[in-house]
C-alpha cells in the first residue's frame, strides 16, 4: 500500500453567513431535472446542483407552549445554515392549531401559528378562538411564506415548501380536534371526517370533494405567492399514510398543471408515507423528487442512484431524529442529495444544538463544496473503481472516494492518465490535508491520513 504524504491545509469550511452563495438561486432560474444526469436538478443556466441542508419543524410556522408561540428567529437560522455551507431547507407547515409531540418523544402541548386561513368567525372554534373561514386567507401566513423563501434565495438557499402535513394527523393527540377542517372549527360547514371515526384522515384521501376543492384553492394561493421566485421547490405532504397515494398523485399533477399557466415551473416532491409506505410508490409516481424510507438500504448501504427520480435522502424518514457521517458520504457518493432533520434549538423536539450532530452538519457542507469542484452533469457513482465501493467520478477529471472504517483504498484510474492532485478530508474534525500528487492511468493503492477519510483526486 502506497504511503502518501499529506500536509494540513485550511479547513474546507471557513464559516460565515455567505458561505453558500456560490450558486445564488435568485440569479440562475428555477430548478429542473438535469437532462444529462437526472440524479440531480439543474438550475436555469443548465448547471447541475447538489442539494443539502438541515431543516427544523418551526422554520415557517411558530411552535411553542405560549399562545401565541414565540416567533422563530429566522435570520439566525439562515446564519446557522450559512456557517455549515448548506444550500437547501425543507420549509415545514403544520395543519392543526396545536401539537402534542408525545408520539415523537416529548409530552408537551405546543401552539402553532400562523395558519393559511383567516379566523373572523362568527362563532368560536373548539380552542375558544373565532372559527376559520376557509374562503379567506390569512395575509400573515402568505406574507411570511414569501418573505422567508425570498430571504433564503438571497442567501443562496433553495426552499422546498411543504404544502400539507400528514404525520401529525395520524399520531399527534388532538390533531383532528384542532384542525381547520373539523366541522366545529370553520364557518363553511366543512367536515373532513367522512367516516366519522374521529381521526379525519380522509382529508388526505380524495374522500370529500369539498375538502379537495379547498385544498386545491390553497395550492393555487401558494403558487400565486411564490411563482416568480427561482429558489422554490414543493413537497406535497410530510409522511402521510399510504391511503393518501391517490390524493398525493392528484395534488402533484394539479400543481404542475396550474404552474403551466404561470411564468415559471418548479419541482414537486413526494416523501415517504408513514407507516407502511413503499419506495416503489414514490418511484412510480409523478413527483420530480422523492425522499425514500430505509427499505433498499438508504440508511446504511444506499443503492446507487439510477436517475429515475432526483433522490433527496432525508434523515427524517430514515431515523426520525438521527443520522451519521457515514450516511452523508455514502449517500453523496452514490448520487443522492442529503437532508438532515435538525432539532436545532430544541424548541420542538430533541436537545438544544446537540454536539453529536456537528460532524453530520459539517460533512453536508463539505460534500457541497466538493460537488462544486465537479461538473455534476457528467458525474456518476462508480463504486466499481474503489475497493470501498464508494466513489463519485467525473471521469478523467475528478474522483471522490470514501473510506468507511479504514485508511487504505485501492482506486482504479486505469482509464484516467495524467497527474492528479490529492486531498484528504476528515469528517470527524473537518480538517483537510493535501497529499503528494499521483499519476493516473493505472490502479492506485493509497493510504489516507486518517480512517474514514474522503479522498479527492482532481486532474491538474
């Protein structure tokens, strides 16, 4: 095994709120599947883009024990993403006015505000406040939505707008009782609980045409609010139950059809259906991007992306709250985009800025930095070139390899003659070290400066 000399260089991430601004979405146009490599989206210039970022539950609607809840410090959150070099957020909504996250590990009653519809009454809802009028929109919600997506764009960050939320409807105590579609909570006579079982899950099943009509009108309002912004993506619903498939497919098609009447078109995603959903449903559906569940190895041994869909692999759907550095690099080098469900300041779930997530957050930014060294339109997962099976290559120009659990690797550059610079990145510390240049055109045996390294070989 060749012993390559590595020297410490400046860490790959230097910090600062502007760290993600190399590819500002506001200047490049909406994303679309990259025609030359549909594992990724391409921006308006045609450049393929790797997406990665941390998201947290209250980054759009406020959540907390007080009523109204304390306002989320969005500017500080964007600064936080900038320090790690991220370029994507999943912007959460929440359908009910309250959330008790007991099923997610914390027994606390949280108030949620604002909501898409106004509450002028007449009459009181079950929470003692005026009833919703589902024909009237709440300007505060949509003004905030536009402002936050716009500010993310100015920071070089793409924002996926979650339109509906299905996990809470299934598992949060009191979710249906505090939902605007409960007949006691609106002035429109709308009742989404078609079978009368007290759960209201039919609102996400095409079971009540009047409900679907209200939802379609809301989707049009969201599109009208942000259509001119380039950094927009959409997600139909978070972790809805499997019977929601027909409804989600309908909403994807409906949104696409409506945007065709608008100046700009944006990608629409469908994420893992919990519990019991199948990744096959995601791959066979009309969504532009998907977030799978663990089946098929997406948590521990991600399959190479094949380009059928843009995959945004998300720890939310693989662990809930969890993840690992190895998952970041394995996923990235097999052609997937990576997202992290971040407890952030601990307001909703988890602990406040827990140190154990630091290497994951840092690795995500490092992955984006390395992705920007490549022409991703030409990059392919080529595990056969690496003894570790983890290699993303722009053939003949850039090779990224991951060495989980080892500091030795055999790398086949037989088809890539010429001189290559060599760099090693340590996910545990964030350090980078430059190595002695190597000659391609043959099989290489390399020893990294630390176990679990990422090696970057770039043509001089």
